[in-house]
């Protein structure tokens, strides 16, 4: 979970009240200490040192534009999301979906159950899943405005669905507590 999103739910000093999923407990934590897995975006290639950086830096571009869009929405206090802010938000949603730990867990269990993994390690499975992010989210994001690239190479199904003409985008604005 990007820290810029978690910060929007934090209290003074960047503190969050964390409810442990499927457990009957809660605790207070810092934004920087939750919502991520250490080395969760590390790529492990045979014969090479683990790559902790390339995926993180590539995702930072999407997250940065989405953070700017969210900040603009926050300041404007509009309910409807303007068309020019939808694209970075749609790409962030596509990224969040593709890197979902739940999705990775479910696919990993399915692969293990079919015995088609040939004994892959957790690191090999992670690299395989993360390569899909590079192929289906990061590469299309990087070439989305390049008219010389093939349309199918600039396409992401989540983004296409979210930006379809019949979608209505609005911001949830809870009533003020003050």
C-alpha cells in the first residue's frame, strides 16, 4: 500500500490504528511500518544479485502522478473527479490490483496445487508474478502516450474498464466531525 495513501488515514504524527485481518486485535503503528512487505517487490534472477530497486522506481512514476491527482482532489473538495485526473488514478488502481498480495497468494496456491511449478521457490514465484506487473502495467504506462507504439502494447484491461465512457467517478467525502 503506498504510503501517500496511508498518510491520508493517519492521525497526528503519522499514527494509524491497525486492525489485524482475521484476528480480534488492533494496535497503533506508524504509516512507514504497515501496508508493505520487506522485499515484496524484489526480483530474483538466476545468477544475479536480488534487484530491490528497479520495480520500486518504475512504480514510483504511477504513484507520484496518482498522489498529485489525489492532492488536487483533496484541495478542490469537488465530488466529481475531473477527466484529467482519472487516468493516473486508473493506472494506480491497475497497479494495486496487479500487486495485490491476496492475488499473488491465490495464484501461488493454485500453481502449487496443480504441481506445475516444478518446485519453484517463493522467490521464483514472486519474480514471476512481479514480471506480470512490468508487462501489463508498467510497460503500457511508460508508452501510453507514444503514438508509434501498437495500441495493444499500450493497453491495460483494468484501466480500459475504468476509463470507459460510461463510468462515473466521484469522491467520497465523509461528513466533517468538527
